[in-house]
C-alpha cells in the first residue's frame, strides 16, 4: 500500500510564509478537491499556521502532529510553520527522533523558501528587534545589525545548504525542495506541488515597520525594562508611526489604557545617522513631542 504524502513547509521566517498560509487557509475547499488537506489551526494573532508542531518539538509532546496525520482523509497533507526552521537547532535529539518516527507513516517532502542573505537579514533583524523577550537569545536585541549578523544562530540560518541537509536528516524527508522568495511565491508553491492557484490579493499581516522605528526599539531594548514596558513603548511607536505590523498593532490594542513610560529611557533616546536604520533628529523631536502631548510620562 502506497504511503500518503506530507508536504511540510518550514519557512525560513521572513520569506512570505504568512501569505502562503493565508492562501492555503482561504482555499481549503479548492485544494481539497485535488486531494489535498490543510488542517485548521490559528495562532493568537489569527495566522493559520501549524505552530503546535513547534510547541510539540519543544516539549516532546506530538499529540497535534499525530492527530493531523490520523484525521487526514486525503492522500496529500500540507502543514506549514516557519518555526520549524527558526527553532531547528533548539529541538532536543529525542524529540526530533520521535517526530521523525511518527512521520514514518507518510512520504515526507519538505519545502523551504530562501532569499538573498542581506535582504533576509534586514527583515529578520527588524523582527528580532521588535519581538518579545522569549527563548531565542537575540529577540528584543539591542545589537546593531552588523553585530547581529555575527550571532551564531544567524550564521546557522544563513548557511542554507547546511540547513537543508539538517532538515532532511532530522525529519527523514524523501525530498527537500528549495523555492526562492518572490512576489510570486504562492503561485510558485502551488505549481510545485500541483494544486490550483487563483490570483487574488492577500492582505499583508506583517508589513515591515519603518526603519527609524526599529532604531527606536533597539535603543529601548538596551534598558532593563520589563516586557510590559517594552510593549507599552511598542504601542506608542505604533500609534505615532501608524505601523501596519501585527506585533506593533497588537501592542497598541493591549496597552491602550495604560501608557506610562520611563523618564530615564525617554531622556536617553538619541538620534543616529545610519543608511539602514537611522533616526533623524527631527523625527526624534517629533516623537518626543508626541509623548509629551499625550501625557505618556
């Protein structure tokens, strides 16, 4: 008896994963007509990706993975979360082995999306500056981008050939397919696995914040503030900059009734000249005036 097939999309992060996940979610019935299944799962931010796979690998509890495989009524199953590459080197040997053994009932194809390193680095850096302080040591970083690029994890993820080898070995994939990041990523993915592609606009959920807001957050990250205060700073920056970034907007919604910022941090913010993430003196003065007028100190 032939094995069913599992298409496992693993990222990288910052390579259009959300747009792909939104497409697969919106067109679940269409792809089901071609014998493909894309199970329902949503993160707290409403993104339809299978983040439970990452939690399962972190805890060595793969209940969700087993359920996805056992409840799949189609011959082809698609699972997607960029966390599988983002955390690839955090998972324990025992947990990865168990994950791999569970997948023995399926023929596994991994799809990884990559982009030119410098462009990927800029996008990943910006996200890492904004992110909450969680397990990854470079989240909420105060490093400038040149130093950030030397971080061991960034070097690991930037070595794509090794990442592909590690993915194939750790998860027991029959094949690893590498797609290049582009505005046609969703179409390229659909053509690769032979599912229907329907052109249509997908709203951007993680539009990149303005570069000067990244510099502001980087400076704020250099202080030993609580995560709650970092979130308040993010919300004020979002309110001032009108950022469309999901995490920035989430901070605004969370902190809309509580915005008392540190005078020490406020007084320490300085303008900075930089080609990538500069903060002009005029913009900083406007931001500080905004905080004064809103009585956020």
